[in-house]
C-alpha cells in the first residue's frame, strides 16, 4: 500500500445536520423569489446531479433548481448571488477539520504516504475549498465529485484520484465514514477500506461495515503503519 485516500464530510470535517441544510436551502429559495420549501425539496432531490456538477457552476445550479419550482420565475443576478452566498456560507462553517484530522494527515505524510481526497460534494464546496486549512498542501491529489463529473461509489471516482496519485487503486487505503455506499465502492476496486465513525451523521447514519473500523481518525495511524 502506498497511498491513503480520505473522504471529506463526516470523516475529516463535520457533515452538518439536515436541519441546517433545510434552513439554508429554504432561505436560498426565498432569496430568488420562489417557494422556499419547494426549492429546498428540489435542491435535496437533485443532489446526485449537483454532486456530479451537471447544472454547471453554483449560480447556474441555483437557477436550474429555481426553474424546477417556478419556470416563469425572473431571477435577478443579485438574488442569485445572495442565494449562492447562503450556500457557501453554510459549507464554509463545515469545512473546519478537527485538530486530530490535520495531525493525522501530517504524520501520514511524514511516514511517506501519498495522500488523496475524494469527496462527494456540490459546487458550493468547490467554491470555498481553497479557503480552508485542508487546501494547505496536505493532499497530493484532490478529487471533488462536482469537478470530476463522477461521484462515489462509481468505480471511476476512486480510479481518477488513484491515477492522480500515480498508484493503482489496489495500492490505496480508503478512509471514510461510509455514507453513500463509499466503503463497498472502494472495496470493489481493490482498495483496503477503513471506516471512521467519530463524525458520522446522526441524521442519516451509514450502514454497518464488517471490515476494519475505528472511532477516531487518529486511530488510522495504528492500522496503516508505513507504506510498503
């Protein structure tokens, strides 16, 4: 094994609550002058398309979702900008890694591991990621699904990040909370899989994992040792 690929939300940073996302997306709908509840529902229902970046950038995504609610809605640029700010403001509060996460990444690098990040996320995460501590050189490869155009558990998501790391997926350890089928997806491409449960969502907990499992991200250090 030569590389470790980490999930982002609920693994290195908190994932947020369903109530937080509901409040934010309702406010986004109201900002662009459509029904807030309906906008929130469509925003949630279309998470697969948003995670693959299919609507374009964040403002295009806001316009596309608003049009699903009210095709006749007139959306001033200032209103779309306000809705986009609401989305990025929420994500910005979440993209704060725990001290244990940063120290774990530093120690793994010091041991000689190549490190990757693979996150299922929408454009609001991409827009603010470079402002976060995680953008400070911790990773040798960063794969955000909205930029990759493919999301976990599709095999190509793992393969794309492994290719950026210049290693096959069979030489990778994948570390994540397990949401969205990401753990069996990683196992299917031959990666070693470790589940971390400390930050796992309480609103929508991932299914149980029968393989290697630890509570804290720091506990990964004892399992992986040095790269072979």
